[in-house]
C-alpha cells in the first residue's frame, strides 16, 4: 500500500485563542512519532479575538504551519472547503481546535490509510462534559439523518477523520454552495474504516455551536442529501385528500337520505387548524428546497481569502489560483 508522504492536519478555528497553544503542543508531540512529514493548516474563520495572532506567532517558530485567513466568518463547512483547496499534502486529517478529539488517534489513522482505506473516521462511543439534552439531540440527529439521507451516513461521527489522496480529489470536485461535509464524506463513497473513541471535554473556552445553529445544520444536512421530506409531504397530502373524499361522500349520503344538522364549531375549527398547519409545514419544506436552488443558481464564490500565510514546502496548494474564491 502507498505510504503517506505529507500529512496535512487541517484545523478550522473561530475564536479559539484559549486552545491554540495547547493544541499545537499536542499535535507537535504526535508528529514526532509519525513516519511522514506534516503540514499544519489553520483555517481562520473570521476570528475576532487573538486567535490569528497566536497562530502567526507559532508559524514564526515552525515553518510547517500554513494559515488561510478567511475574509469573515463563513462557518465551519465553508472553512473546511477552503482547507481542501489550499492543502498541500497527499493525505488530510481534520481536527477541531478544542482538543475534544485526541490527536494521538492520528497514529492509528495513518496506519489504516497505509493499509488501503480512503476514509478513516473517528466514531464516538461517548461524549464527556455534555448535557443530557445535547447527547440526546445529537443521538436523534444522526439517526434521523441516516433515515432521511439517500446515502449511508456514519452515525455518531463528526468531522474528525483522515482522507486519502483519492478521497481528497473526489471532495474537491464537489462545488455546491450549500454544503454539509458529513453528507459529502458519505456521498463520495470509497473504502471506509471506523475508529471508536471517547470524546473528551473541551480543553478551554466555550463551544461556538448553539441550538439554533445546530438546528440549521440538521435541516441543511437533510435537505442537501435527500428529497424524502418532499415525498413524505406528497404521501401525507394524498392520504388527507383520500380521507377528505371519503368523509365528503359520507356527509353527502347522510344529508341526502337522513338529513344532517350543521356541524359544530369545535370540529370545524379542528379540521381547519389541522389542514392549515399541514399546508404551512408543506410550504416551509418546499421553501427550504427552493432556497437551496436559489443559492446554487447565483453561482457566487463560497468564500473569500483575506490572506494566505504559506510555509516553506515546495508543493503548490490544491487550489487553482486562476479561480476567484
């Protein structure tokens, strides 16, 4: 099997000044045990604290560090896309800056990539330091996404994974604006391998994910990879129409043969509210898909770069410099 020559360690960061130094110390220690060279690619996703300055200070001490500084906060999905464009390695690993994902797993991941796997993903067996509500909603999200998606989705799996050169090239061909990386990792297929681990508590700072952002991510994850919500609405609409027709026939026959007093107000309001709610829900789902079409047809660049701090490696970034991103 092909040996890993240059491993790009991609770290998307947004206001992670409290974690940067500890993270790099941990990654640097692990890199000493790896048989390949490393590039540490930080994607600064519009941080407003001292994150960028700290990374620049680290780069002055270690020329393995590269920095892509985005022009504003575009979100983690877009930050990872920028990392795919600017990485130099033949192999890629994505890791968060909060040290919830143990860098020691990189040793196992590299071994599995060299054994012929294209996507070695870290699957959580438990999550330390998170509330029961967070654990429950996360559990339900992955199961719902797996049911609704048209491609197999790895359960309890985040973005912490290592990708082969083949998988990287496939991801770089996917250029849609509305991106859900968990779905894209599954969409490309290839040979996958799960590594089970216990996710640690955040090292420092606070999570940048609130429930509103998580709900938006869940909706994007479902609508980007499945039309099942539209099918479900169609089936519900057909069943309601069928029931309504049967009820109409029943009322008509009863009125013709037996006579029928005017229906009561509560039953009438219940029917109106039920059907009105279903109609609004249907319009909302259609609106989500229409919004995706609207975003995709504009063909806007999905991110802009404020600056790119290069390392001394001779390899050129994967990004095509002739494109305006």
